[in-house]
């Protein structure tokens, strides 16, 4: 997935990306601004120090009786006395009407045998001029100069020069720049960490909303409950209202289904009584048979309508073990004359079906009843939870069903053996209910020689 798509789909990514971009941009601008300010400050300090030395050189310069310039007092900075220290001064005679130019006429001991080659321009008397010139040992110097006219020789200009190695300005700047970016990097890291924590903490209620929705979907809860922030609470309340309305719709559908059943059973009962009153005639027998078929069809379709509504109710959850134990006891009583052994393989305590209890009873009851009708001695039932699905398996040791007939007998009204009592609707009801829950029923060969019925349904965590 491309980044723009991720930005559109993920609120967390959008918040973090926006915050990260803003932090990096702010840090970059702040770093550039601070670097420029400090560089300007260091350059000003560097030039201010050179001007101070130049003023001191100007104040201490005198012209002797022989016309040669000399210092009345040595300059105070000890670097002027240390060879190649990085701080230098020099006095040049500028070519005039009575004298020729003489560079390096007087210079600091720090220059040793090196003479500064400073370009000479038309510099007005007393004004400062700045140059970048080569220095001893391949260094680069920043030099400032001033030309004066001594009172003893008013027609002869003397140029005073003070220069310093630019490393004295560059090295501190580089050191500061390194420390600056380290500090800004630590600041950016702290801000990013704070932004991540803010996003995680700020979006934590949404994770709780998701967990509550999952609990409702898996049947652990009927409504979303718990403390939520004021910004999220309206959403949760509205969703709970929707869940409540959905439950009311399902309950209304069940009520209507029950009313319909009663409304239809009353006239069917009247017709059945009238048919019995006619005796054992052919017409009475025909009416009685059709009434019984109508009753079965009404029951079947009412169950289907009820289950279709129930599958749309979030939060439905039915424990499997109590249903299985109750059905096994019922089947042992119903088929007591056959002396069958109904074995239940131990199953997980929390095993649950994500659906209505009546529907699970209907499906398992039909499957167990069919197994009891066909088994010779033993029926075995097992259940497990796998990949979000509940798989219930019922094995019998009967004579089995041919592969080509398995799909046929699942159809409504089809029977595997006309000699065995039944309506043929049991497996059809199981198949219909399982499909409503997006499950399925499969008939396979059993290791015991009979039929293995595999019922797959949604599981509740």
C-alpha cells in the first residue's frame, strides 16, 4: 500500500506523519536560524577583537628621529610574541612623493620571517578596510588595515595591519554547530517520542471501542459498556441505541412469528377435528394428511424466519456443553428401548456458539435423533473451536449412507429409508439453519462404519 493511501486510511499514520513533518521542519528552521545568528556573532566578535588590536597598534606607533616607525610600548596580547601563533600585526610604508613603498617595515614577532601581502587600494585616511589574505604555513587570514599620516611626516602614509587566522573563527563555529545539531537531534527525538505517546494515548479509546465491538460481535456482551472520553461517548451511545433497536426488531419479529403460528394452528386444529369427525373415510384421511403437512411447513418456515432474525443480533452467545448434556439425556430417554451408548468426548469449558440457544438445540437435536435412529450400538459426539469456527462431529456405527445419496437426503422431505419413522425434514432444517449462520452441514464416512455428521458454525470466543 502506498504512503498516500496509508495516510488516507489510517488516522494514526496521518497524525504521526503530520507531527513528524512539522517537527523536522521546525528543527531545520531553528537550526538554520541559530547557526546563522551564532556565525554572525562570532564574526562580529572576531572583527571587534582585530579592531581593538589595530587601535592599540595605532596608539603605540611613533616615528623616530630618523623617520622610521617604531612602537613606544609592545602590544599586550602574548600571541604577538609567539611565532606563527595566528595573531599578527605589520606596519608598511606606502609609496609617496618622497619615499618608496616598504612592506613589512615593522612587524610582530609572531610573523617571524613572513611578510603579509595585503593588497593596497585607495583607502582614505583613517578608514578601515578588510581583506582575506594568505598567511604563514598555508593558513588563511582575515586582515584589517588603516592608513595614517604621522605628524612628523605629514606627506608620508603609513599602513597599519592586524591579521588573525580564520581558524580562530571557524573552529569554534564548527564545534558549536556540532553541539547544536546534537542538541536539536535530541530535542527532535524527544518531541517525536512525545508525539507518538500523545497519539497512542489519544487514540487508546478507539482501541477500547474496537474491543467492545468485538465482544459484542463474539457474544460476550449485548451492549458496549465502560467509561469513554467525552469525544467518543456520543458514538458509543448511538451505537448502543442501534443495537437496542436491532434487538427490538428481532423480538418483534419473534412475536409476530408466534402470533402467526397461533393464528394458523387454530384453524388447522378446527379442520383436523372436522376431519376426524368424518370417520376413517378416504376424504377425511386426505384432509388429515394435508393438515399435518401444513403444520410441519408452518413450523419449519417459522423456525427459519426466527433464525434469520436471530443471526442479525450481535452479542448472541450459547454455551455448547449444557446444550449437549441436555440433548444427550433427552435422547437416552427417547431411545431407551434401543439401549444405545451416547459418548461425549471431553471438550473445552469455554466452547460457545455465536447464535441463539434454540437454534443450536434444533440443529444438534435433529442430528442426534437421526444418529440414534440409525446407530446399532454407539454414538460419539465431539466439538472443538478452530479458526473462529465451531465444529461439532457426530459419529454413529450404523449402516451408513451411499455417497451419491448424501446430498439428496439433505433436501427438504427426502428420507434415507422409508421404513424408518420420520418426516425427512430433520437434515433440511439443520442445513437451512446452518446456512443462515454462514455455516454448513457435511455427511461423511465414519470410522465406526456409519455416518459422520459434521456441523460447522460460527464460534463465540
